């Protein structure tokens, strides 16, 4: 029988961070992952000569002293990751038909750039930046402050759209700018009636502070964390799917589909809470708790195109593009059927950057500009897609969904590329190969219900109902991951710290993190 202090289910970012912390602190831990590769949404995949990231395409707040950099020092990530800073004058471009709006890094540059693009908006932008900073300052964990409260304000009940709309007022310029400021809401699947202001503020604050691409892809995060866990004596098991968790004399008995058994004093579920609850024997979970968890709605899924391109045919772009077909960016996730797509997110992977370094060197040009890379061998394009669009195939398996599913994928790819070609004419003629993903791909690849991008949807009107705490009423059973605190690298990191603090103590763990070199 395999015995551990802690068994961690799943190997996504939250699970790996918990495994690193606890193994470093001397706990015997075992991470059990059903896939062949660890990392969850950190994973990358190859098609032809190109590597594509699945979930984390860029990260924020990685300058020294900023939130993610401060946390990730403890994990050895801040100084080990190979990063490329995105264009400081434009990390995200929000694009409408006939209008491109640049979002710059650094709060002064951000406000100044937008003020020049929208004359007369200075007061609105000043209020907007002040609101972001005030909101962030109200969340102690985001600022590595030790407290017994997650938040010092009531921001968590404030609706993002209503707050922004009130701030913009009736000024027509501000109303257009308001759409631009929300134009990258694919980052959090923004919806007018639901998205909380604090979620909007924390995410945008992180990327405005600084934005980065991962030179070797997001898989390097998983590689570094796994190496640390193994060096601390932790264990990682792959291709092991957990079938059932039951109670055994104040411990947990974890059984896999291959009849292997594990005993642990504690279990941390890094998988979706609805999946985790379904693994527990019914008598272990209160009916009211099970009902609340299983009744929570999830965020929308996505449709993706991963394009391998002809060499030298497409530029490497140092910023992301969020293109919207309509003028209401908050409605983009609602487009279905013939009206789809309502928007797309496009970027060129830094791993696909092609540089003519030899030519530059021969000409004696060793500047950083000469090494930026002129072309990209790949493009990634993502858009919202509701699970209902593919529901008829929900009980089929990958590679065996039938010809009608293949036709659906190809037809939607055609429609999406038609929209993309409004901005990039002739893109289809540059394609060497194309991989298509749907909500079914996302569901099967990440294990999230209906392929949800960001898990449980946080609701501003009833935030406490959609809040998942790290501890449960089952002694020794904990949650971590994007459903716990907030999705994204900072949110999942803080969530993992919260989970481990339930075991180690918050003050003890925070001191370790803040004093990390």
C-alpha cells in the first residue's frame, strides 16, 4: 500500500505549486495525474515544427517587486523562466472595424497613450487607473500582506460593467473608450450581468504593470516545478486516473481505475471541484454542500485554430490582438450559429519566432532590435464557443466523432478565418497545416466540465455563492486551482498559498515566501 502525508489530484499549476510548497516543507507528497504529461493548462503541444501553448499565453506582473515575481521567487521561477517582455507601447491591441486601440504597459504610459488616442478622456482615465490601484490595494494577499481577511473592502460584490459604465458617464468618447478598456475580456470571459469588478481590476492591473511571453512556452513552468518537487523527495505519477476516494480510519483511501490504492492523511484536489466531489463517497459529503458545488455554473469554452505557416510569410507580432465584430465587447461570448464568431484573440507564439540572425551578424548589427525576429512560423487564433454548439457529440471519443463533426470543425474554421482576414488579408493562402480545437477538445484535454476556460463563473451579484474556499467541511480535504481564488497565474498562485496555509499556517508560509531570495 502506498502511504503519503498528502495526495494531490491533478498536476495543473495549482497542484504543482502545492506539491512544491509541501514537499519543500518536508511532507511526503504524491501528485496523481491521469494524462501522460504533467501541467494541465501549462502543457504545450507540437504540430509539425511548431509548439503551441494550451492555456497560458502570456503572464503579467513579473518585474521585481510586482505580485507574481514576488510570489514566484519562492518557487525558483522568477529567475529561472525564460521570458520576453511584450511591446511596452502595446501589449494588447483592441481592434474594431476601422479602429485599433493600443493598451500600453506601465500605468503612466497606459493612461498617456489612451489619452492621446481619445482626446478629452484624461479625467476618466485618471479615475480608471486610480480605481484599479485602490481595488488592488484592498486585497492583502495580492500585495503579500499578512492578514486574517481575504479583502478589506466590499469590492467583491461590485459588478464590473456597472462600475465602469457609471465611471464613464454620458460622454460619448468615454463610452467608446470603455469598450476598449474591456476589449481583452476574453481573459476572464466577461459578461455584463456577472463579472465582478475586483476580478476585472486584478487581472488588468497585473498585465498593465508588465506583460510577458514565455520563450520556451508555458510548459517550462511545469518542468521547473516538477524538478523542484522531485528534488524535495516528492512523487509524480502519470497515466493514473482516480476512480474513488473513501474514508479509512481518519485517513483517505484513494483508488485508481487500474486498481492501485493510496492512503493519505490529507487530499488536495487540484481538479475542478465538481469532478472532485463526484469522486468522494456520498456519505462523506453533506447534501447541501454537494448541491451547491454541483449547481454552480461554469464559464464559456473556446474554439481554436493553431496554424503552421509558410516560412517568412507572416510577421512576428509583439502584442496580442483582440478583434471584435461588434461594438459591444461584453456580448462577444453570446454569438452562436450563423452569427458566430463575435470576436477573436490572435497572437504569434514566441516559440515560432524566426530571426535572420546570420544576416544581422554579417552586417555587424548586434542590437536587440536585430534579434527581435521578423516573421512567425505559426499563429494561434481563439474565440468563444458555447458547449451547446458541440453537445450532440458529447458522448463520442477523440478521433471517433464522425464525419459530421469534422465538417462542423472545418466550417467553423472557415468562418473564423474569414473574419480574421478582414485584418490579415490572404492569411489562408499562407497556411501549411492547421489544428482545430473545440469545447470537446478542451474538455477532454483539461478535464474541465464542458470545456470551460476558467472553471466556475464568479458572479458579482452573489459572490459568496460562487466562492470556493480552500478548506472544506471534510477534515483533511482541500481544494486548489483556478476555481478557488481566481484564474490566471497570480490568482492560482495565491490560491495554492491559501490551500497550503491551511496546513502550514498563513504567517509561517508568508514569512517563507516574503524572505525567499
